[in-house]
């Protein structure tokens, strides 16, 4: 297992993170999984034995049950061996102030997560989604308070747009507060939208990148094909993340993954994960699963290195078309592009 710095922090995290949305099985999360403590414990042990040192959860996963399960498993001395990341933003009650990124909700939510996780400190506390009704100054001040009080060690964001992040970073610098060290984003061979703004921003600002749903909710596992949706899968249950805008493109990507995987004697999921782990801005990919077999298969991707030819095939088959102003920059600004610009524009520039 390789370990990488989380953004501009001194914290080292494994290139694979354990996701826990499958734990608890309450409410909307039941479509993803419903693992209890005993089953979850076996999966946690499996991941830790493979070298994973970061477990990611959220208060919204099964209405707090995922955090409770992690807290029971990692209670006592065992929790000193692993980093815990959790998130807050979504509703945790019926009250009007039981959601969002207000100071009221964030501090209350953090204290509740600490109790459920059976720990004194959260290693990485992430705001789970944008809140356009709370001033960012209030949000960043609340997060800074949690760090100053020793309840949180590092802060990050998830599902923000680039201007949201840059505004938050500017506020942190101006007010001399702790800044985000990472962002958690959706990114995969099927969905490379993050390459337009979020990943160049990470390169420029030194943000770590944690990737959720790296095999597109299982769509890139090789089990889903043009004419087959596995029975019992989250898609069969009506799961809609990620939205698929070009079905033919998806299956072309899957066909290529399967072909490369068969040539290497591994799974398509491992190829998709290895492609992500090899992308420069990516710090860690978050894997999840319902079974030990799924976790074992995904964990093997940590040691899989794609050849330049394999990587180029996948790059070419999934390359997104440039939106404005990027196509204009590619045509007229190529002589004065920086490192962050070239991450997106480089593959589109003519020799």
C-alpha cells in the first residue's frame, strides 16, 4: 500500500480509503447495503490488514448508524491505528436548523458524531455539500473553532464547485483560519467532469483529493454490461448516482476495461481503480462493497500498475470534450499555460 500526503498537510493516507455507506441499512442507504457490526468488523479488519489507514463515513449514512458501527468496532485502543473521516451537512432531524453549514448545526453535528464514533477527535471533518444560505465566513469560523478546541484535526469539503472552494480558501487566508486540506469528489473514467475545474484547482492550491464512487456505483466493475443489470445491485433498486448522460460511451468504456482486465487476469474494477490511483491529483480512492470478495478485489488495485499503453487507451476512450472557455484557451493560449491548465488542456493540444 502506498501512502500520500493529504494536500499541504503532514498527514499521510493510504491510496485506498474504506467507505462505509453500506453499514447500517437505514433509510435511503438501504439500497447500498445493510451490514451490521459483525459483518462490518470483518471488512474493517480486512482493509486494515491490507494497509488501509483511513475510514470515511458521514452522519447522514443510515441516520448515524454507520458512525455508530465504526465507533463500536474502533472503540478503545484500536482506533489509534486508523484515521477517521466523517462529514456533516444533510438533515439529521426534523427541525429547521437540523441541516446546513451554520455554526449551530456544524458544532452540534460534530459533537454528535464524536459520541457516535466513540472518539475524542475526528481526523478529517468534511462539509458534505454546499449550503448557499449560510455565509461562508460563518462556516469557516465554525470549522476553525472545532479545530482550535481539539475536536477536529483537519477540515475538508465535498461536492463543492470550484468557486465555492476558492471563496472558502480566500476567507480562511483573510481571517487567518484553518483552511481545507482536501476535497472529496465524484470522479471516474465514466465521469471526468472534475477535470474542468476541481482537479486543476487541487493542483494549484495543494488540496488533497479523495474520490467517492470511483467505479461509478459498480457500473465500471464489469458486472454491468449493455444488456445486463445484476439482480440485487443498487441500480436495479433505483439508484441514480452517477447520472449517465451518454449510455453508448459508458458501455464503450466498460468494454475497454473488460478487454484490458482479461488480458491482465484481473477484474475490470481493478483496472478502473488503478487508472484513478495513477492520476496525479488523486490522493486516495474510496472503496465500498457488500461482501468480502468485493473488498478483496478492490484492495488488490493498490498494487496494480497500468502500462503506458493501457493508460493511454483508457484516457483516449473517456476523454471529455472541452467546454468554453477551455476550447478557446486550447486554441489561443497554449504557449502560456501552467501546470494546472495542462492537466485538462494538455491531451487536447496538437503536437
